[in-house]
């Protein structure tokens, strides 16, 4: 009986030493699916007493509301307001299949982009510039 009391006491102490609670996390859909979900699955297997409410959305948000504890935001520049921290840089690219390029004129300036079939991220703001790095110079155009 003493052994059972000691095991129960050890269980209760361990329970109080482990992190517990709810975390409301928001992230862009693609980033959340590719980067957050695998990490969260491993995290939750190790922390059984933490619940994560993951909201995957591509809505632009400049401020956190009461419904979110942590938000992952993809922006061209860090926000000047709030408690934000840069996690990493993302290098965007312009890509085309060799077969496509063989059938179209070469792209040597952003002004040529409207002549081509493009898939652009829907979440880019309409007036946001598209910058291309050509050798050592950067050239820009507004979409």
C-alpha cells in the first residue's frame, strides 16, 4: 500500500511539472501545412497536456487579436508595431519549365512578365512590387 501511495505521489508531482494548457496558433495555409504541422505533431507527442488550436489562413493581419496567442506572418518587411520577431528570410523565385521557355520570348525585364502565363501568390497585395535579381542588379515592376 505504501508503494501505491508513493507511485501516486510521483505521478501527481510529474503531472504538475509538465507544461500544460492551450495555445492558439495562426499561420498561412501553405507554410502551416508544410512547416508547422510536422513540427507540431512531434511537439504534441512529447507534451501530452498541451492543446494547440491551429488556424491556417491566408488573411492579412497586422495586429493580433484576443483569439490568437501566436501568429506566423509572411511579410516583405517586418512590422513596425506589436511584438514581432523575424524567424527567417524567404527567397522568392521566378520559375519556368524549359519547354515553356522554348515556346516564349526570353524574360529579361519585369515589363515582359504580362506577356507570359504567370501564377502569382494570391496573398500579395495588388500594388506590391515584384523584384528580380539579375546578376548583381535588382529590377522591379508593379504587378
